[in-house]
C-alpha cells in the first residue's frame, strides 16, 4: 500500500498542510495545491521551468521530494512580487521584453534571484552561468540576460532581496 503522510509546507510565507505519498515531488505537490505558477516542463531537471527558491537557493522542484521540503521556506514566483508590487526582476523582464510566451519566465526569474542571493554583483558571464539550467524557446536569451543585469543593478541600489 502507498505510504502517505501529512506534511506542512511553508509556501510564500504561509504554512499549508498536505497529505502526500513519499514519492510525490515538490513540483507535483505545489501544482496539486494550486501553485500552478510553478511550471511543469521536462520533469527531469533539464529545463528549469519548475524552479523555486528553497531557503533562498534556486532548485528544480521536479527533482525534490515534497517530504524533504518540510521545515524549509519555499518561494515561488508569486511570492517574489505581485502585479501591484512587482519585484525588480519582474519589472525588468516586463520593461525589456524578456518574456514572450512566458512559460519559462517563472523559473528564469527564480533562478536569477537564486543567483543574485549568492552573488549580488554578477558579471555577464556569471549571469549566463546562473541561468544555464533554464531553457527558453522564444526569446533568444539576450533580453533575459539584459533584464537580469538591470534588475541586479536596481537591487543593489534599493537593497531589495527575495
Ligand atoms: S520541469 Fe523541472 S527541470 Fe524541467
Ligand atoms: S518566453 Fe517562451 S519559453 Fe521563454
């Protein structure tokens, strides 16, 4: 019989109780609880669409088990900013046209925030490296790289964090 357990996940600063089997990935658990802003792409760690911050580090939620995420702070793109109060990365993506179909954008911004948390003054090469696990089939990447550089600069001025 499938082993299930009730766990509490802290998602975007709110505790949510869910009952999940041991093999449920964090990506599946998030989407099943309505966090469909976390995108499901390859489900094998290749595309970065499912990225979330776990204790301020960007991870692929498709490669993480929900049970292993208990007691940690999980942040999705919805926890970074809102349409009324966007995060500097969201503002830069909007202003520089760094999002087209938008499917990669949540994971791309989360990966960028994880990189900036670790390195607030990234060079262009470090931004490329920081986003190297995230695929985009629309933009050609140039505007994304520009947007991340602009947002990192803005965040240094304002002291904004995730
Ligand atoms: S869906 Fe997780 S890396 Fe592609
Ligand atoms: S904007 Fe379409 S996949 Fe990146």
